[in-house]
C-alpha cells in the first residue's frame, strides 16, 4: 500500500531536483534530443512500441490532443494522453482513457530517477516524457496522443516516430526561446514534421503555411490543410476558438481512417461532445459557476487572449477580470488589448516565474486600466465576489498557474 506522505515527499523531491520550465522558466529549458535519446535507450526505448500521434502548435494543441483522444476512446480504443502543464495534480500530464497516471507507477519511477547513473542530468520535462512513454508501453495502449511541450524541433517529444502529425497554428510566444519572428517560430514548429508521415496544418497565416508546406514537401510528407473545409461539428469545449481546433481534429480522424483505423461517425460526433467527461480536460473556457457567471481560461499569450477577450465582449454586461502573468510574456501588447471599461484585479501567479503586478503598474496607468492589485488569488477572488452583481461576469486567467491555483483552492469546495 502506497504511503501518501512518502509519495508526496518524493513528488516534491522530483520538483526540487529537476529543472522545471513551468516554474522557473528559461533556465530549465534544455533544447536538443541528446538527453532524451540517452534516457529512452536506458529504459529500452518504450516509445518504439507505441502508435503515436504528435500534436504541436502555439495554441490549441492541448484541446486538439484531448478531442482526438476522446474520439478514439469512443471508438473503443485504449488511449494514452501526454500533455503539459498540469493544473492541479502532476498525474494529469499522463492519462489513459481519462484516468490520471497511477500513483504507484509515479512513485516507483521516481525511485528509478534517484538511481540513474551520474551522467544523466534530465530536465523535468525530459523525465516526465520518458515516464509517459514507459507508462503507455507498460499498459499496452492502442494509441498515444503526444503533445509537444515547447517549440517542436528540439522538444523532447520529437524523438518519436508518429503515425500522424498535426500543427494547430503558429503565433508569437516564447520568443526568448524560439525566435522573435513568426517565420523563426514556424521553423521550430515545423521541426516535428517527419519523413513520409502525413502532416495536418491548422494555420491561417500565409507565411507559416508556406513554411509548413515546403517542409512537408522536403520530407516527402502528405500535407493536409485543415482550414479549407466548412465545419459543422460541435464540442462540449465551448470556447469560440475551438472551431478551428475541431477542423484539425476532423482531418486527423479522416487521415486515421485512411490508415485503416476504424472510427465510426457516431464516435467522432460523441467524442467531440464528451471531451471533458472522457479525458477530464478542464481550463479552456470552463464555466465554474453560473451566479455570477465565472469563466476560467488558460489563454496566456497575445493570440490566445485576443480570442477569449473577443468572446467575452459578446456578453453585453460588465466584466470583472482576475489576471496574472509570468515573466516571459510581452505584456505591453497584451495590456493594449484588454477589453475597455471593465474592472481588473491583478495578481502574481504563485510560482517563481510569476510576475508581480507592481512591475507593470506604470503601464496599467498609461493605458488607463481600471485596476486593483492584490497580494494573492484568494484576496482578489473574495473582493471580486463582494463587488460583482449577479448579472455580471467574472473571468479568471492570464496564466495556467492562475487557473490551476483557482481549481486547486475552489473546485472541491
């Protein structure tokens, strides 16, 4: 019987020992595949025994991965799902048919990490990647959905040889690591395109489209443009931006069918409508409560926030927004697109990378934003509830960490 205290202690050890990009940022980012190749060799290359679908992109890759997993589950398959970051529980990163990775497995795998030879210095993401491969192989999944962590070309997941690849879109994000232009970032994302493996593109940007299509041609890979058909499918993921992701998912489904993988039309329809139930996916335009209407969304870069703010503006009532950002975001551009005349509550996300609102308070004043700064999320949320009318809207986001902390504090209560 697993000792819960020992499990938590070892999980804390894992977070403390290994550099973790999600919490500390650039210093933990280890581009390149040499480390993950050594790790996979050490563990017997479990990824070589898996049928994998590789999903990259700036925004939407998590939604696309979860929707595809849900469809495959509805078709009767056993489906592994590897995504990041987690919101509340580390085990959310590694799932099979919507169930978080087994605690016993996580605990035993951490013991293996403690006993790795000295020459291994894995990053947090490299270690969780091999953990996912090992878990999926051990449990003999039919398919594994693998979401790119950051970028593509040099991402740890790029060691795999998938049966299908998709890139949802490419926008400016993580410029400090991936490049300062759309073209540079598209080059990094296109790095997951493999020789003779079909690639599905969801981009509407002509420059990105050209780079992805040319890369596919150079790799002799079938190129499928998901944007050119009219989508009539619906999903229980109700963010307006999901329409573009659904197009990619439908094209993934069609291509899998061409590979003789049986996916009934009913499974496609019901898979899209039961994503949250089938995979436990949360945090993308999630309605937390109806009175007041409280919406959570993990959009955290300019392109993603533009879409959620646009949807917010379709509600003709006053909005209250609790927002927190991390250090590597280009905030000046984000502050300029905040919906005008609304009330804002700024906080520092509760991680090392979190940015203190006092650091950008001059910009808040410059753009004449109606704001208050709070010490933490609990204070901001409590204040908002005291000052919001029942017909008004509360939005919580700006960072995965803000949404994750909110869910951890209030979802079970």
